[in-house]
């Protein structure tokens, strides 16, 4: 199936947005029962991750943890002033690979797919590709 794109609008400087339902809709439209879903984030100040989605405070803890790990006020050389966002995006990563079985994403009981904004608010996009592994 040809690749596609989903659009995400962020509303704050740092946030994790659950995009699992959007990716589920993509999988449903492909009619691919067994395969692999590739997600790519083309932004240098945002990331992708899979983590717990049942307790919303986990998202807050992840952001707080990143803010503790990456100094927000430091003598960074990057002139735009968003070096912390670049560092956090690098730590999070820009791609995900998720198996598809029986037309469903293979995720753990509590797992959700998150777009991780570190330099918002912005309009962003995620590129996707679904590959069939059925014989």
C-alpha cells in the first residue's frame, strides 16, 4: 500500500499526544491482515514512542523527567534557542515499527503510540507505511 501521512496539532510547548486511534484507522483502511506498520516523524524537535497510555500522569512524568535530564537554561550554541527540544527528540527517536496481526496493531495491554512534542505548539505530521507480510 502506498505511504500516507497523518497531521497532528500540538497545543503546548511540550506534550505527549496519543495517536494510537489515528494509526488504528490507518491499519483498518489498508485491509492488511498481517504486516508491519512503519511510522516516521520528519521533525527535529519532536519524537515518537510507545509507552503506557492507561494513566495520563505517565505522560507528565515523562516530560518532567526529560526536563530534569536536559537543562532548559544552559549556554547552548544553537541560535534558535530550542536545543533542549533537539536533544529530547534525539533521545526519544524518530521512528517506530509495529507488527500487525489479524488486522490489529500488536501492542501490550497498556501500550499506546505517542507523538512527543518538545517545541510547540505547532502543526506536525507523521508519515506511515504499511507492508504486508502475508503470503
